[in-house]
């Protein structure tokens, strides 16, 4: 992995923080949804955010 500058590392931290917030938000929306289609949409959105978060973490290893 290439060394990241302080600014780049800060951007990565923000991406991870926003991704975690989105995962929590989408899971909350899914749990509170009465409509199965909407619930499924938010579950898939949370899964997509988690996949993106894992990809970023793998890049940092």
C-alpha cells in the first residue's frame, strides 16, 4: 500500500465514519419499516455500505 498523506488519511477516516453512520441509519430504517419492500431496500442499502466499508478497510491493510 502506498503511504497516505495526512489529508488523505483524514478523508479515509471520514469515509469510514460516514459509512458507519449510513449503516446504522439504514438498519434503523429497515427495523422500523412496515412495508416489506421498503424494509428490503434499506437492508440492501446497509449491506452495500458495509461492503464498501470492508473494501476501504482491506485497502488500508
